[in-house]
C-alpha cells in the first residue's frame, strides 16, 4: 500500500508524494515518512469516493492550525524541495518499489513481463527487430517492387484468391494469387508500357473462396484508402489503390514543433467542425479551425475518427479500414496537409487510436476475413470471446502473430507516414480484462487487476505497442482511456508498467455531472471536489477534463447546457442584463473548467466548442432525425458574435491556457490544497508558483480572506474570472500588492496557518476564481506581461494574426500601477 515509502526509494531519486495517493485498505493505519526535514502523516480509517471508475486512494490530512476549515494537503511535491526524476533516471526501478502494495502480486507482474520479453525475443529472432516487424505495410497490401505492383494478403482460410478491380473489369481470372505456408496470398503485376498496371485511384478488392466453396469480395486489410458512392444509400465501400505520382504527393514542409511541457489538448472531430450542416474537410479544418485552436493557446490537437469507418454516427470508433484515412473529409494527402499546418502553428497532433475492437461489418471491414476459422487463422477470437456484446463489434486476438504485425504496423504507419505525434488509445479497459469491464465496479482492490480476470495477451500487446511508439519517436505522447484505474498503466515497460505517458482522469466529468444533475449549489462539497480532482496514482500522469465528446452526445448535456439550458437560446445577449441563470451558468462554467485544469492532472483536455459553452448536443445523421446534420456541426458564429456572451467563456478559456503557457503550473509537481472550507465554500491551493482561490459560494463575498502560501513576499493577481472581460463584475483590484505575514514557527507545520508558513489577505467574490503570483516570480522572464486580462483582441483578429505564424500572444495584462476597476 502507499502508507509509507522506504528511504531507499527517495535515495534513488523518487520523491514521496504527501497526498491522498494511498491505496484503500480495510484497516486503520498510521505511518510517517520523513523527507527533507518534513514529516508527512497519514491517518485512517480510509475514505474513498464512491466512484466506479478510478482507483480510490487515502486522502492525507495534516493536522495544524486551521482558520477556515480543516487543512488539507493533497498534493504532490514542493518544487523548491524535490522533483521527480526523468524516465532515464528511473528505468531500473521496479514498479513494486514505487508501490509496495503490488508486491503480493509479484508473480503476476513477473508472468506478464516474461510473456512480453518472450514475445519480443521471438519477433526479433524471426523478423529482425520489433521496429522492423512494425513495418508490415512495406510487405502487405500494395507495394511497388521491381517495376511491378506486389499485393499480399494474410487469409489462411481462403482456398483460392484473386485480385479484382477497375483495372481488370472486376474479373480476376487472369490475376490469381498464390498462397505460402503461412497463409499469405501474393500476386505480382508487372508494369505495362512503363505505367503501373493498376492506375492510381482505381477501385480494388480481394476475392477469395473459403471452405464451403463460396466466393466473397473483401476490401484489402491493409488498404490505404477506401471510398463509397455517396449517391447510393447504404452502398458498400470499395478499396482504392492509392499511389499518386511524386508531384501529387503531399510533402511535409514543417518539422514537428517542440514537445509541450504539459499537453493542453483540443479534442476535435473534423467532420462535424463546420458551422454548416454538412461534413467538413481536412483542408477546411486546417485553414479555418486550427487557427482558432492556436488562438486559444492550446498546444495539442487530438483528432477523432481518422481511420475509415463506414458508419458516420459511430464517432469513428467502429473502424473498418485501419490504414485508411476517412474519405468523408478528403484524401490521405489532405490529412497530411492538416497535420503539417498544425505543426506550422506549433501544435502537436494526436490521433484517436482504436485497437480495442473493430467494426462488425463484413463487406467493408476486417470482419469479412473471418469465415469461421480457428483463432490462429483469424484477426479475432472465435465465438463469444471475439464479440463485444455492448459495442456489437469484434475483438482482436492479441496472441496472434499476424494480428500483432497488423496492429503494431498500424501505429508506425500513422506516426511516420502522416507525422502524428502520438495517440490516445480508446477502450483500454475493454482490452485489459476478459470481461471487458462490463457490469463491474472497480473498488481498488488489487485482486481486480492482477489475476485471472486480466487479459495478459492484451497487456503484452499494449506493452509492445508503447515500446514501438517510443522507440520510433521517443517524444511521442500516448494516452490511455481506462476507467478501471489499472495500477502501472502509466509507468514504463522497463519498470513492469504498461508504458503509457498519461491516463485520462475519467472520474472527474462524472463528478461534475453528478453535482449539476443532482445537487443544489449549497450542497456542493469542497472536500469531495478536491478529493476527486487529486485522486490519482503516484508517479502516473493524468489528463484532466471537465467534459469531452462523451458528455456532448445526444442523450446527455454539456456543462454549459446543464447550467443554462433553454436560456442559452434567448438569454445570451450582451445588450441586456444577464439573467440569474445565465450569470450563474457563465460563472460556474469558468470555475468548473479552470479548477479541473489547475488541480485535476498533469495535462488538460477540452472538446471542440465546449470552450465557449456550445449549446445543445451532438446528434449524427440517422433515421431517427431524418438524416439531418443540423446538430452535427459547431456554431462558430456564436463565439464570433460580439453581442453574445459566448465570447466571454471563450476568452477565459484562452486566458487559463495562456496562464499555463507562461507559468507551466501543469508541469509542476508542487500541488498543495491548504483549504477546502465547507462552510465558506472556498478552495485554496498552490500549484507551482501560483496560489489559486476559488469561492463557490452563491452569495457570500469575503473581504480580507486569509490565504496560506509557501513563500513570503508580495503577491498580485495574474488571472481573475471576475474581470469584466470575462463577463464579471470587476470587483477585484488588479493594481495592488498583497504582502505576506509569517505564520507560526518556521519548519513546524502544526503552528502555521492551514499548514502554510505564510499568508496574505484577498477579496474573494462569490462564484469567482482568482490566481495570485509572487511579484518576484511574475517579473522573472517578463511574466508581468501575462496575467490579468484587461484587453484582448477579438477572436477574429486573433485568428487572422495566426495565419502566418502561430504563437502570437493575444492577451494583454494589467501591469501594477495601471488603472483597474474595483467596485
């Protein structure tokens, strides 16, 4: 358990996290770990949130003088004392050294590590190296070899096979394929008259006869592009031979930008990114939407629905062609243009990677290669094990050699050919467990993670996948979507971890949904909010988010829509005073997103449009809505309109991203919650060099509210949600310095104020959040030019300014001494 760590762990460079990152136990416990002359004490009995989707940990309480409420330190380490080491420094550390609670499961951990090493050694023995193995696209599918087109397909159950398409009038009589001992079919078609026998852009399919004598036509598994006739309803997709001449191939012009210290991710769906009720294109997204993303100071774009999927309404999660770019939005060259444009703007690009399952479609997906054969001759498990009953999709057999080649090559293909900078792996929970996590509430008991319920073959695949990704591109960002809280998911493979860089903090949006749907503002618990936001594993990084695409789909509500509902249709005009509902909605929208970002993890994610409170929901065209695109778009006109209040939420989103750009608080390991007052509804915490004050009270404004801090000196406002530029009332003065007072005996936390050695007093208006920084820190590196937003260019001006060069700073600060309103 996480009660205490041996000094040997600290000596190796690891810092003890004095926080609630203590695993649930059935007993009371009391222990102390001494680090840098500071004693951190935890005590029981254990408390944990009633969340089904994240591993619960003990919250750490530090006893001392408390003015506003019981002091809470939920945090990570103090930057001025201890820092986490790099992966290089820790690569020899075993995951059990980090979490002694895993030692009883040493046998399981050793078993899966041994399986990983054995699989890797086999691949190296027979394929040369893991990286070479992951270049299957140079062998399979269509390739140019010796003035000919060579096509290979793995289809062991086929009795005969042909290549058919436009090039031979869909008659494969003269294009029969040969099968080798491994079930790989091959055909070599020489050029004709100096030209490829199969013209670029022509349609092709793999025709084969299986055991019962039936011939079937399938799209090649490794096809790079597939299209459908838009004029025909429910028409089948066709594979397309994609090999443009050199002059027509997109050539990348811009290198990858530097890796962000902490990813601030803009989750986007290209198809629904148009303001018009239609499917948007890659090039339109690149030219019109990417500048918006950069203007809002995001540093990473996460693209959904990139791989071809025949059903548009699946949000891209029922993949039919894993190597094919979704043709609805353009060609492979168009997607490359988008990624290159993103890089030119300083944006990293992540791809939603779906290797947890595949579409159940037969005519246009991998499932069409399954004709009842055994597991070792199929991409999928046979019978019930190969079918996800909730998703109506097929499940991969991760122990199969050719499945590993296919999936690992798929990762390398997108990394190298399209210059993606990493992935967000979808549905990882489904992969990790034989029951796919269906109807299971994860309580945090380690038996749930390290036993027969775990699919070790899938775990080994994920370890191989992360090894391939980071060997090819060491700086890649790889994120896991896992609701179970699997320990070690975010630790390196060399430590017996699974190798992801980040995991999504999926309990956080559930908590906000629960509060917004089921509780009045007065019943919101500051203790529960801070506990949920800091509930993450020691040394495993998280991406926090208040809402993603999941909360935006039909049947659910976004945070803005939950807060303001129908008033978003008629109450958002700046030409009249905001109603109490709208005023509350905008204030809480800013606070919820900002506290989630600042306290919830090591990175942040926002779904397209939620930054400005996009109204309504997402509803893809379907029979039930008359195949309408009306609610499958983004209404950018709302945030562009100067007379509507959507712009205020957008401006605050820009400001909080810029705050991290300048102060890098997301990358800081210093995170200390010193106050979570149920009475006052106030949360105070430190993150990096900043002090955050959130007042969730609906009516109470506190003048002279005492705030604990670490370092002495003078502090000033660097971000204020109550500024008029964010539709606030301008109650907080921006031109004053807040001088600290010492509290208690230095080095004796129990004599301090809320366990902090210094304090200063602030004005905390109702439903606001204000961030303070020491003047010394703000002035270093000219950071005094950041902070309180007093004047900003309109979004249109910002977008226009980014057309040529990304990274322009659009937020202007009020310097100390300038005029500032203070009613």
